[in-house]
C-alpha cells in the first residue's frame, strides 16, 4: 500500500455522544477512542485517513460524493440512517471505490426496524457487532481489497 492512499471514515448521527449514550448497548468507548483506533490501523496499513462525523444525512451524502475523486476507499458507520436512507444507499452505490459499513452493535439482535439496512445492499462489506474493533477490521479489509 502506498502512503498516498487515502481513505475516508464517516460517522453518522449520535456517534458524537458515544460513551454517554446507552453504555449497555454501545459501551463506554468514545468517538475519540474510535478515531485513535482508526488512525493506528490506517498507519499500520499505509493509509492516510480523513475521519469525520455528522448528525446530518445530506452532509454524509456530500462527503460520499468526495470519494468519487479523492479517496481510495470508504469506511462508513451510517448509524440509524442505515435503516432509513435511500439517499445514502444511492450515494454508496454510485462509488467505484470499496465501501465498508460498520455498526458497533449487532443490528440483527436488536429491534426489527434495524434489520433493514439500505446502505448494506450497496456496500462492499459490513462489520456489525464487533464494537469499536469493527472499524479496525474495516480498515484491514480495505487494505486487503486495495493491496
């Protein structure tokens, strides 16, 4: 992997309050902790990384459009938007780079409305239920795909 390969890591709604939001479900890890994990995994894999979070669906769509020209791959945790957003599905589907979706919890063990995942049907791969380690696994998978 060349040092110039850049990946985009996107985080959706409510992930900015990790560590305070429903610790029984999500644990006490913070988004800052996850960013540290991602940066370490990217450094090991030879990636530069752009790590972002927003609570706004349209902003995620705009950021995904940046991956059309500026990034070798994408890791995305769309959070609740995975279950509601056809716009995110369409933005991911439009990409020619690999997109790996991450969910901290196993959405299949949760409420039935979380069993629908619009982003997953367009993503290259999905890691769900591995907690913060899912992000590291996603980066490793991208490294394999882009290797």
